[in-house]
C-alpha cells in the first residue's frame, strides 16, 4: 500500500473528513498545491476551489472531491489539516441556484463568491 498521511478537512459546521490520504490537492492563493506524505512544513491560505484527495478508508482507496470556500492548509510531514469556510459535496450543488449565485457575484464584483460558484460548477462538471 502506498504511504499515507493523516488528513482532516474541517468546516465550521462539521469535521468533513478525518482519515488517511495518499495525496491532497488544494487551491491556494498561489495556485494548486499537491501534498504527499512527509511533505515539508507548509502553511497556505486557500481560495475557493475544488479540493481533491486520494483517501484510504478501511483499506480501500477512493477519491474525495469537494468544492471548498476560502480557508487554510497546514501540511506537516506527519499530518495535513484543511480548514475551509464552506464545503460542498457533489449532491449538495443545485445547478440553477449556483448559476444565479455566480451571476449575482459577478454583478457585485465579488471575486470570492464568483470563485466559489465556479468551483461548485466545476465539481459537477458544468462550467
């Protein structure tokens, strides 16, 4: 089995994921960052985007994909923690409402709101 690292994804409302990951990819203010086990220490601010992680549950590898709001990432050689303002699973995304949210955010020049709406649409494959 490939090496894993303990990984937690936490929002203000819940612990979204707690387990092991082979790889965690997040969107930081500097671009996408991929985190593997034994990563050098890193603290990064997150932009809204799609978080992707290869996680291991009960010995079985699977893919975790969520749209996330702004937040922070802490990567240490022995653990990865992501704190996100909001998280959205595929089944949480209402396409019509998200498109309305995107239009409203663009009208208000709300970059963060527009990025979150775009991330939700990317998550479900409807740019």
